[in-house]
């Protein structure tokens, strides 16, 4: 008996939830996903803040194909000069403040966080690390240790020691940061917490406290990076310059790549005591690097980022409904808060029937996510908002 892909998925793939979406997508184009029956869905989440240029983008595919013809993996990271990597690193540094001028490539967001916290410990010799309530920084042990949600962490203890959780905008807790601190890790806009934006004044003070204690401020730009919030990077909203910046998701335009960037002075701590302070076999894979360069070049040079606020306003204009109590966020990273009696999970399922994909947040269960490709058109915004309202009417 031949099993369907759905049956094979359930039987053979490690499952992470009792209720996976079970959508089987055959192809994707622009802002649309098409399932095996040919049904079309608006992708309003971009594979969770990944496909910022939509699906099947010609530029990205061309750079992938070009690199595939030249070579795939050659050597572990950091030994050979690989042209896609060096061009990408140069381009990323050109987008960042001058003081951040060295990039280390990895394969994912969690790995970027792992590398960044190791770098901070090695550079400062500090042992304490701070992160924030309901922060999500990844699922590997180090990144999970920084996660700001006890329920999510408790079954996996022991995790890293000396990790402390702060609350956004609580100035009194900043005294906990001391000379024995390696780093403070923060999301400029918390995504999985339900799109929470800290006060600008608080983030400036946090930066000053880090400077005073010689510890490093690490910005997790894994969801906010490359234009999603209306600026190239989320930290730019706060007029501060972090010491280390972590990227992944949108960087690769749909290919797996992550990175952390710092000053050359900080980064060089990985070269001695011990040598090979951080190792990765596939980090900055040439095909992913080529895809990443054409992705961020396009995002930067097309003017898309300048149009993100206008698109946010369109969503806010069209998404008026009695079941929507608040729209929170910045740019195209939005949490649509539903009123108490409306079940978000039911709404998401209804969305699949109507023909759009949205998502819930890991640490906030009364809102759904809007994070579409940045190149979604005005008409597509309008049509998808009509579908959202229609789904709300039916649940
Ligand atoms: N940091 C943030 C803010 C994230 O949203 C995520 C993933 O959702 C990560 C880190 C981890 O990235 P990855 O899933 O690529 O390991």
C-alpha cells in the first residue's frame, strides 16, 4: 500500500506539535503558496520572517544557479577564500555602522546567537548573561538558556548557568548588570512575545549601562533584520549601536544562513586561546552566501524598505473589525490582537479555508502574526485583509 505524503509526514518526520498545519505546498510564487490541489494561499508570514522578497524570486534563483555551476562546499569555514562569502561580508558591513566591520557566518539563527554569546564571554571574560522576559533566541542549549519563558525551558534543564531575565523598561533591574557580565542579548522588537517594542529611552540607557560595565550589547536581528520593521535593522529605531548583531532568516532569501557581526577587535578573540574559538563546517555555504548577497542587495537597492511604513498603514487601515482589539508592531512585523472571546487557533484554521496563511506567536496566544513578503503589493494587502475579515466573520 502506498502511503500519502501526509501519512508519511506523520509517520516518519519528528513531530513538534499535536496540530501541525499539514499544508502540502507544491509551488510558491511571489506572495502566494499553491497546494497540491492547486489551491492558492496568501503567505502572510513569509515562512516566519524569511521570504522578504516573496517566493521564487528570479534574482535569488539566478545567483543560486550560477554558484551551483561553480562549486558547492569546499572547506570548513574560515580557511579558504570563497568569493560569495567575502562579497556578502563586505556588503553586510556596508549596511552596518562603521564600528561593526567583521562578520562570522553560520547556518541558522540559533547558531548566530551561540557564536555571539561565546564571543562575548571570550572577549569580556565575564560570566553573566542577561536577556528579556518572553524573548526567543533559538532552540539550541545556549540560545534556549536565554529564552525568557520558564515553561519553555524547564523540561530541558540544566541549561547555561548565570543567565538572568530582565523586563523591558524596568530601570531598577539594570543594577544587576555588573563588571562580571559578558553580555545583554535583546530583540529590538520582540517577535515571539507578540511583537513587543521597548521604550527608546530604556534601550539607550541599557546601552550606557553595558558600556559602563564593559559588557557587550547583542542585538538579535534574526526576525527584525533587513527591512522588516521599516529600517534596515531594528536597532536603528533606537539610535544606538550594539556591539554584536545576529542575523539569519531573511538574510538567505529562503536559503539557510546566519551570521553575527562585531568589530574586528572583538571578533579576533576567536583566533587565539584557543585557536579556532568557533568552528562551523557549513557556515556561509557558498550557495547560501550567493543567495544572501542577491537578497540583501535587492532589499537595499530597490527602495523596498522605504515603502514598508506605508504598507503597514494599509494593513492598519483595512484591518478594522469588531473582533480585532489592537494592532501592534512596526513595519511589516505586526501582531493582530483579537478580543477575548475569539479563538486565534480557530481563526488560523479558518484562514486556511479562506486562502491565507498566518501564524500564532510562541509566547502570546491572543494575537496572530502578519509578516508578509516586503514586496507584497497594495492590491494584495487589500485582498488579504478582506479574507482576514471574512475568516473573522465565520468563527
Ligand atoms: N532569534 C529570533 C528572534 C527568532 O525569531 C528565531 C527563530 O524564530 C531565532 C533567534 C532562532 O533562529 P533559527 O530558528 O534559525 O535557529
